[in-house]
C-alpha cells in the first residue's frame, strides 16, 4: 500500500495546475469498491480518485456570487444560499452551464434545511422547455471549502432528482489567489458495517464561450477598480457626465455671484464682471434667423432620410407580397389545369 495523497488539485483555464495542501487529520482505513486505503476528513474522503471530469462555465460562478451578494445586501446578514446547477452530461464528463436559486426553509433551532422539491422540479421543467439538452446535475451553496454533515443532509434530499448530483461550494471569505470554488461528487462508503455517504473532491476546468468572456471581462474590470465606471463605454459616459456637472456648478457659482452683487450683498468686482460678460459673449447666439433656418434645414434632412428609409422598406415588403402571391396563384392554376385534363 502507498501513502495516500494529502493534497488536492485544481485545474485552471490556461492548463496549469495548482496544489493546495490539505489539513492533517487522523488516518482511517475504509473500504470502497475495491479495497483501498483512504483518509476521512470530516465527510470528505481523500485519496480516492474522482470518477468524473467537470468543465465549469463562469456564468455559474457569477450567478452564485450575485445570489449571495444580493441576499446579504437585502437582509444585512451572512446568508445561507442554495441553488441548482444545470448542464450537460456526456458519459463521465459533466459540463456546468447555468444555475438558478432554490427555495428552502430553515429550522431556527436545529439549523436543518428543507429544500422545496416541487419548486425545483417546476423550475427544472421550465428550463428544459427552453434548453432541451440540459439537466439537473447538482446544487451549490456558500461557506468554507470543506463539506459538512449539514451538506450531506441537504445532498440526500436532492438525490431524489439526481442520484449522482454534484456539490459546488463557493467561499466568499477566501483571501487566496486561487478561485474559491470546490466541487464534490458523492459516494457510499461502509463504516462499522453501516453505509455512509461521503464526498470526493473533483478537479475541474474552466471553459468559456465568446459571450461569457465579454461578460467576465466587464465584471473583472468592475472588481479590480471597485467602481461601476470602468469599461470603455462607462469611462466615456463618466467623462461626459463630469464635464457637464462641472459646467453646471461653475455656471451656478457665477449666477449666485451676480445675484449677490445685484442685491448689494457683495461688492462688485470689475474684473470678475468683465470675465462674466466675456464668457456670455462666447456662447452661441441661438435666437437669430440664420440659426433657425439652419436648424430647420437639418431637421428636414433627417426627416427626409427617415421617410426615404420607410418608403424603401415598404417597397421591399410589397415586392415580397407580390412574389408570394404569384407563386401561390401559379400553383393553383397548374392544379386546375391538371384537373381539367383528367375530369
């Protein structure tokens, strides 16, 4: 027998693999499908290889983060959030695409969580009507990376929908540089002649599509700067907003000063008044006949272009209608001629 591995691995998108040391616990000999030596850390079996491979899309992580952040902001507490994970399964390879929130009730005294199974089935059916090739593959929650007995109790409820469901845990309090996501698959182990459910950590790979990469890039910009004005469009709009806001504030200052001088609250400063007059004279004069003429000419040009576009679209629709009418008429005429030959 060889010493079991005491570390877990996680694959990332660029193909590198990072190794995180596992905690040291007392070694226990257990029996799996074939007699092996494994280490039990709470409800997690180490040293037992996973039987599946998982590809994780960023949309799932974004949904979990949004769910946790929204509930925490609304209730101002550290919430327990639960949700279902949807994806595709091809043999022993699972690809996790999307997720949705689950309704649940929690016992305040014991802390037990009951998942609303009817809501889960109805929601899964609604998703399947739109995306016919996805299925319920697992569930998610937040908390420390290590699975607990509480997770086992919840997992047993969801095995009624999928007996080999996955568990995905997101640690929002993690300060490491690695992605704070851990995925487990379940197994049945025999301890003291009694069956017991355990979790096996599964290595996963991040995969993205083009649309997801755009969204993730935007979210990464927001996270790195800590503000909502980071993307190129947001930066441009923010610059315009700042310029207009600054102009408005300066105009208000000048207006308040002129009013105060007019009412005798402040002494008149000749230099400031000359600068105010110079700024006013720089403004475009909008009340002249020439401006009105140019303005109406430009409006007429825009309306004419819109009118021509509408006429072109109407002609195109009319041509399509005539073509369809001629096609149907020719078919009916041919059928009448054929009937005249035989009857």
